[in-house]
């Protein structure tokens, strides 16, 4: 049966709808900080699989960051040239953050999605009373000031792309006063409040600001310095009796980054398998 103009139009629309469902981030440009390893790596790959062009940020491990960018550029859907680049920047340094955003815009044009994922922890100190000034400052500089610096750049620049998303990586430890994680948990608590205020202040910009707060996820950050027994104890304390996987977190970030996530704003989305 010959295709009429109407059926061609219907077919085209349903193909576009299907593509919109599988590639909801097509045409979007994202920066993911700390994307060389762990959760950030998976977020970068996942956003790219959903159609975004991605800037893979790292602070010291260039090799793994290059591998993430190559994996994205080798995706079957990468018909339109380079879809990912790497960019070294310490998120705690204002000039390096500005350079990161300049590099992203220069490579891909206006930005839409900024995922502030880079983070460091402090499990080597049993108590706050034993935490050094240097370690307290470094943890706050990377986790909290880093998210502030990148959010400030995002607020100025994402608006040029017509709006978008700021997604800050908190931790489910906020709300759990567990000894040994004082500086880390305090830095994430500050980040959560900063994000909620940002969401109010960004009124009229079409930019949402949210936190994603994972529970224990099996990455370098979580596993470093923990005994096998300590890891198993955390896993067993979850209703699912397992640790989180990076694949549990990335789709939540992708949803918040999509058009469908617009009505989620100023929130902390806990992704922790129900562990309390
Ligand atoms: P990870 O495996 O240790 O990876 C950390 C990433 O951050 C690496 O890519 C690292 O880059 C980057 N990074 C560190 N300092 C940086 C800086 N100053 N500037 C730019 N990048 C920097 O950590 P993860 O477990 O995936 O954690 C990712 C985020 O999730 C963190 O914010 C963490 O607090 C949060 N989180 C993790 C867990 C968990 O259980 N894993 C739970 C809750 C929240 P290099 O490779 O170049 O060093």
C-alpha cells in the first residue's frame, strides 16, 4: 500500500518520539566533574548514551579519563563526530574551573548540564578531634567550594543555552552522624543547603538545581582503607543486602538532566537502597 503524506508524517513523528525516549539528552552539552573513575565515569557514559556531548573532567588521572572519552566517541550513535573531550581541572581552583567551562563551550557550544560529582573523603581519621586543619580544608575545598565554583559558573553560562540542570553529588551520610566521617559529611550537608538555596535563586532561568545522594557504592572512594568485614557489614545493613553499584546512580542523574526531570527542583534524591 503506498504511503500517503499523512502516514509518512505519522511515521516520522513516531520515530522522533521513539528517539526522544531513547535519546532524551540529544543536543545537550554536559560537564561531569570527577568523571575519570567511579560514579562520575558511569554518569558520563550514561549521559552520552542518552545523547549528550560530554566533557570528562579529572584532576590527576589522565589515562582513565581518556578511556572514558574514547568509549563515548566509539558509541554506535557517535555519527556526528567528537562527542566527548577530557579536561583537567581541580574543581577547588577558581581559575581552573573557569578554564573548564571555557573549554566545554569552545568544544561544544552552550552548556545545559553540569554534574558536580568530584569528591574526596577522610576515612583515615577516627574522630573530628583528630582531623587536621589541612584535611578539613581540602575536603571542604573540593566537595563544597568545588561544587560552589562550578555551580556559580553554571548559573552564569547554562542560562545562555536556554536553561538546564545543576546536579550536585551529595551523600546519604548526611542525616547519619557516623563517627569518622565528620569533615566529609559536614561538607556534603553544606552542599545540600547550598543547592536548595540555588534552586530558589535561579528562579526565571529555567535551570534546576538538585542533589543526588548515593549510599555506599563500591568505588575507590568507598573501598579505600576499609577491611573486607567492614565492607560486608555496610552491605548487610541495606535492605537489599548489597552495596550500591555505579549503575544504580547514573540513571537517576540522567532523569534529573532530562526534560522529564524539570519539576524536580531544589531536592535531595537519596539513592541508597533504603539504608538508614
Ligand atoms: P572516586 O572513585 O574516588 O572518584 C573520584 C573522582 O573525583 C575521580 O574522577 C577524581 O579524579 C575526581 N576528583 C577528585 N578530586 C578532584 C578535584 N579536586 N578536581 C576534579 N576532580 C577531582 O569517587 P566516587 O566514589 O565515584 O565518588 C564520586 C562522588 O560521589 C563524590 O562526590 C563522593 O563524595 C560521592 N559519593 C560516593 C559514595 C560512595 O560510596 N562511593 C557515596 C556517596 C557519595 P582523578 O581520577 O583525576 O583523581
